[in-house]
């Protein structure tokens, strides 16, 4: 089969071709070239593509074409013809933006729906005719319960980033939504990675699907240079601050495991004179939108994010991604570093790894089927922070009675801190942060980023 080398060769409608041309794209990516013809034919599709390959346009363009060329027999308010389900608010907004960009020369109407914001404006919007609804499962079911949304007219269902939806525990919500949809419909399942659970889900959703894939399962883009710096956990914040300042990085996405850790790191970087912000599930949608907008337009240099908040972030030519802590799920590493090296642009992915994270590093290298280069950071030594660290931990002068009381208070404080950290961190890290604090740094672990 000949691979189309232009969007016109795919047979898309003229208003869509005009919109694509205005965005500056001339040739489809491999996933677009394979997926678009299949979606246009009306059959079900199971598509695997690593993140950053253009898979969003791979389903939004043919969906727009089908809805445009096959008008609905009846149009009712709050009754979409296409439903696109995504796992996070950010990805929902990104997909709906893609629908608007490519559909701007058509009369088709779209809407975004997610939680964390006032539901009333969404209810008002649903009183108008609607073609494409992009939604997170939870807020969609809220509208179903309030009878503000009618899913009886859905002709096309898309599950985007379906693996993440399963990871986040949405399987029950997805099944509830499937039960509300017409039996006869086109189903599209897109994901950056596939697991056995995803294939099981596809068997319950898709009917005789065509399967397309443009990359080996769970692989990272070859455009991303990956490296690891071994360091003590207690030194990571100072080391990262040093790297960003000395390297002159101007746009860095940093991943942490916990919401509390994201806040602490952003505060530390801000204190060091860098413009930094954190985004995670505890932040309001307005705060997350503000931080992301500032990061995209260059006002914020460092965006510190948890995996859930960062899923689906689409930032043009993002140069640097840092794993402040390795994820305990190897597939999440592929998603993280896939934020850079997109649309043909090169990128860099640096991981700061403590000895306690070696098992995660080994699992990642096994998944991506290659070792990650170990490197050092030129000009950095742990002694740069050793002078400060003891002062931070040194107890203040107290009266004798207060000092006698301190040993009894200390275990309680430690236990409280440990349990709070573990609420956000899975699996439990066996107190690795405390065991590293106060320990002399080994000269073999931290030195300087020589490439």
C-alpha cells in the first residue's frame, strides 16, 4: 500500500485542507497517514503511537470530515454526534483546541467538558446544538445524572490515552458511559502505549478493528537524548537548580512523584531566582491554566508537575524534560520524556536518580530495550550544599526542660511526615528520603553534566 505524502491525497474535505495548510503542516505523519484512511472508511480502529507523533490530528481530521460530509438527520441541543473521552483536563482542552483549529472553516460545533470548574456554564452551552463533545468521564457522568446531556445520538466514540484512563481508575466510569451509547457506532481507541489490560478493553469496545502502529511497543522517540545523573535524594533540589541556572535552560518541564514534592521543588527554585510554578491535582483549574499559559509563553521557566497533571501537555518544541524522581510505573517514563522531541524537534530528557530508585531505572531500561547513558554535572559537588544542610537540621537553643521534651516529640513528627508523604507516593519508598539526610555525600555519586 502506498503511503500518502500529502493531506490532499488522504481525501479530506477542502475546508479541512485549508485549515491544515494554515497551521503550516504539509505532509501527514506516519500515524496520520495510516489512521485517517481507516477512520474515513467508518470501521473501528485500534491505534498505537508514541506521544508527539500527531495522533490527535489522526482522529480529529477524519471525524470532522465524516460529520461534515454526512449531516445529521435531526439536530437537538445537548446531543453530540461524536464523543471523545480523555483522562485529564489538560488533554481534554488540548484535543478540543485541535477540533476547533481544524474545523474553523466548517459549521461544526464542539465543546470541552471537565471537572474542577463551575458546571453551570457547561449546562448553558449544552442548551445549544452540538457536534463534538470532548470530556473527562467523571464530569460527563455528572451531566448525565442531571439530565443535561443526551448521548443517544453518538455516532463516533474515541477513547484517547485509554491506558492512562485505566491507570487512573476510570474503567467503571467508562463501562457506565458505554452502556449509555447507541449500539451501532464507530469506535476508535488511541494510546501512546498498549498493555494487556488495554487489549482486553478493546475487545469489549471495538468490533473487528483495524490495528495500526507506528512504533515498537513502549518506545521513546529517537529524537530525545536520554541521560541519568546519580545523586543523593537530599541533594536533588540544589543539583537541579544548579543545572538549570548553569546550563541557561529557558523552558524545563520537571516531573515529581507527589503533589507535596512538586510544591516544595517549585518553592526552592523560585527562592533561587528561577521563575517556577507547580501544577497538580490539588491546584484549581484556573491556577493550572495560568501556570501552563505562563510556561508556554516564556514567563515561567520551570513547570513542576505530577504525572496526572502533565498528561497530554502539548508544548511546541519543548527542549528539556527532567525526571526529578523516576516513576514507579516504567510506561510513565515513556510518557514523560515524550513531552519533548515532538513534531520533528530534538529534545533532552535528564533523570536524577538516587540509589533507592535503581530498581525503577532497571525496569525502565528493560521496557525501552536499551541502557540510558550515565553522566555527570560539570562544576557541581555535594559540598556546595553541605555547609547549608547541617544548619537547617540543627536544633535551636532551648531551655533544659524543652530539650528534655524534644526526644519524645521527634518520633511523632517523623511518623507524621512519613505518612503524609506516602499518601501521594506508591509504592512506599521505605524512608529513603530520611535515610539520606545527614549522611555524608559520596564523591562518586555527584560530580558535573558532561555530554
